[in-house]
């Protein structure tokens, strides 16, 4: 099981949920913005006016790999979601 402290560490490291079905988290490469990561992965494929958050989402869903992707077990993913909900309630 994943502890609340470890969930907070994953969030601090930039991991976000990209697939509930596959229980997958991903992050951008260290030191790159979403636009930079997307342009490096697929030069010229996406329009320059694409918003930064959309670039980051597209990179994480389609191009992220290696150490930038985590696939959690069912139990760990359930814990991750539970802690994430609790954090959202704390900040609202």
C-alpha cells in the first residue's frame, strides 16, 4: 500500500494521473516545460499556439516513458486516489 507521504512525494515530483483504466501516472522530463517536451518528442507536429497545459497533458499521455511513467497496482492506485481526494478537500 502506498502511504499518504509517498503520494505527496509523487505529486511533488510532478506525477499526475494520465489513465484511470491503466492506473498510470506520468510526469514531464526534469527541467522541461510541456511545450519543450512535446517539441522534442514530436518536432513540428503540434501548433505553436497550443496552450502550455495542453502540451504538458499531450506529452504525458502520449510520449512519456521510462522513469517518467509509473503503473500502480490496484491497491496503490486506490490509495493514491483516496489521498488525492483528501488533499483536494484540504485546499478547497
